[in-house]
C-alpha cells in the first residue's frame, strides 16, 4: 500500500484551483442561456423544472466523479455500483437509467447498448461550467429516449488563459482481507484554457486509480477532453468537442451475484462533435451539427477463466442535425431535421443497426413581458418501430417581479436498448419482440426569487405504458426483458437557496426535497401477476438534500453536504447494509494561500453501511487530501 501513501508525501511538496467564492444563490443563473434548449431561453424565463449545479457549487462538494455531483441534485437518483465513477445508473423523478438522455454541450452522448454505460463520459470535474438537469419528457426537443428528462454537462469557456492542476490521494484506512494492503486511491487532474483572437480552447485530463474497498473492486479511470469555440468569419462560428473515456474495474456483484464475484469489465468511449452556427440574416440563424460516439465494452464473467464466459461489444453512433432559428415580430421559431444511426457489433448481441429520422418545430411567443408560451412537436420515423409524434407545450406567467408560475406537458418514447432486445446469458435473457416505452407528463409550479433568496415548488404527474422491465418467475429463473406493465408516477419537488455575507463570512445554504408516489397499473400478461420485478417500483420515495457552505476571509472554506434517501421496495438490510433508507454526510474543508489550495475531504462521514443498487455494498468512510494550483 506504500504506492497509495506516496502521493500524500508528494502533496506536501507540490501543487489546484484558487478557492471558489460561491456567488449568491441564483445570481450567476439570471442570464444563463440553457444550452439544452433549442430556443436559447434564459434560465430565469424557463417554464420547466430545470436544476442547475454551477462551477462554484461544484467546488464545494467533495465529489470524485460526475456521478457524485448528480447525487446532490434533488430528483436525480444515482445508483452507484463502484467507486469514483466506475459505473452508475442515473434516473430522474422515478425513471430508470435507460429513460434519461445525457448530453455534453448539447451533443447527445448516450450509449445504445445499455444505459449502464451512459456516464462513461470524457469530462474531468474541474472542466465543468455547470450541469443542467431538465426534468420531464424532453422528446419535443431531442426526440427518442429523453423519456423522463435529460442531463446536459456544460464545459468551461470564455475564461481567458487559465491553468489548474490537482493532485489527490485517499484511503479508508481499512485493509484488504486477502492481501493485507491498505485500501486507497490516488489521481490527478489538469485543465487549461487558452484564448487566441476569436478562439477559445480547453484541454483537460484526469486519471484516477485505486485498489477498491472490498474484494475485486479495483479500478482505473482515464478522461481526456478538448473543446474549442471560435469564429471562422464574421457570420460563421464553430464549436468543437473531442474526448476519450476509459474505465477498467472489478465488477463484483454488478449483474449476476453471487456467481460474478470475479467479474471484470472494461468500458471505453470516444467522442467527436462539431456545431457551426451561421448567421444567414438578422432573423435567420442556421446551426448544422454532427457528432460521433464509438463505444467498447468487454465483460469477463470470471477473470481467472475468461474462456467460461465473456462478451465484447462495439457500438457506433452518428447523430446529425440541422436547426434553423427564425426571430420574428410574431415570436421565435425553430425548425429542423435530425438523423441518427445506431450500430452494434457484439459477440453476444450479434450485429444490429437502426436509423431514426426526425423533424421538429418549436414556437415561442411572449406577450407584454408577462405571458410566454413555448410549444412544438418532434416527428420521428424509426426503421424498427415506425412513425411517432411527440408534442409538448410549456407556459409561464410572471405574476410580479419576484414570482413566476409555470406549467408544461409533454409526450415521449424510449426505444429498447440492444441489451434489452438481444442479450443472452445464464442470468439474463433479452427479448427481440419488445415494444418502445411511452410516457406523457404534466407539471405545474411556482418560482420565487428575491435578492439573496430563491425557492421553487412543483407538482408532477407522469403516466407511462409498455414499461420495459426485467422480470422472473422465481429466484432461480433468469431475468427476462418484458413490456411488463403500465407505470404512473406522481410527486412533488421543492428546493430553495439563500446566500448572504456577514462581515468576513459568505454563507450559502441550499435545500431540496422530492417525494414520489409511483403506482403500477395492470400487468400486460395476467399470467405473470406474481412475477418478480427488477425496476418497476424501486425508486426513491423520499429524497432530501441539504448543502451548507461558508467562506471566511476569502481563504478558509467549509462545505457540509447531506442527503437523505428512502427507497421503495428495497428490502431488508443485507449483511448489515441498508437498502431502504439512510443519511449520508460528506464534508470538504479548504484553505487557500495565493495560487495554492489544500482540500481535506471526508466522504460518508458517519461510516454508514448502505446499498444503492442490487446487492453491491458501497464504501464506508473515505478520507481524501488534495493539493490544487491555479494560474490565471
């Protein structure tokens, strides 16, 4: 374990970001344009429940991956199976991991093989400007698979010439029973930005490696990212994105416990994308875009005997769009086309491909700065599932300078993944006759903002049919993919923030709460009424988040981050690990001296034993020390 302790010594001798002084809640969001919106509507004018986590807030959360950050956004259900971003399933407002669309700077990044891999993205935490979580059906904007919402990760830009470097090391100070070594991890991040004339460039890289926290949970994660933005001419711009994400980890109990105790998995993804806004005239902007994703997944059931069972999957996804925005005296209009190709070559799933052809129209009208209406529809033709239309509408009314009412409704569809359709294994069986899932959602709420305080409250109802679930007759049978039931979800959401300076102390408080009441409708096949379900009603019934942060004299910072989760139908504790309800506390203490900063983190402060997914116990108390250097 000496190799895991060496970085602690090194940290004392070398050097990441200057202490972020968090702005007052909501201040930095007033004029932010939500990149996940084709109409380019400012955040303060949005008529949807959109949660945003800013770079300043991110700096106060002791997160080691994007997955950890999402866990502190109310309504987002993060079910991790491994440490520090190895693998996680992300759901929104009771949805499953396959019902959420992931984007990077507005480019689609989801994996058609399986939603298990959707967070394998090439983004170091220090390269993130903000995370946007759009709740409710977003098919009107993005087409298929944005059934329960979308997550858009926006990278930093327009910050001049900057450089930051982070070195860190951590441990639980517990020993591996097999080897006697101390469990621990170490890693590094570097992010640089450069402005040259009309161009801004960002290059980021991160590397994280550890020997795990229990048997066969060692991992190694590597991320490399480039983004660029500039002007080719006065009227033609260009946005670029490229990146690589590699993860190699022990997959003990991930998919087929207890038989997969010695399983391993390697997941790689490469991304290339561009967008070229063209100002055709004062009223017409053309935005062509193209993005490509290459994915590779290699799963070995028994690492000591790979010949027993192993799967290799290679996916290719190409997504091309042509958006046209027209600004007129009668409102703003966006009309466009989209083509998406998904292909897989697999030793298990075999070779398959499908195409989506989409056309969309959105219209925005505003009346006297009080009432605004956004409505539209997405028309989709899929080579496997035919023709569908996804309409949607949202309405907002500014009651006064501080209070805004909003309501929205939308319809969406989720296509079965290639794993849902074609997987064949001893513990899981796909079903090539699956139909897509469908959902119609409604939401209404209020947004209040005054000076240092803001609050949002909403009620939502989501009615789904042909829900794709993995079910089985008894505990000895394999899980089988089925359009098992209809599923209705209703709930409430509330969040609020307050920030104020008291002398030399800047205090920020954020609280969020989500309540879900899902109801299973009629079972599609009455003969399977008593079958076991893996995903139907396993969402978070109660989720509460409380983040407290204080910055003293612009040098000393302390962040206390708490979350409470209570899950439906989670079962009794497993070997002392809670699956139903628990409270987790993570803290970060930081101190800045000129360009250097030291962060001391403790995750799972009270050493809670808990499980988020399946039968996979997650790490107990974990200590991390980071040294940060920033140059601007």
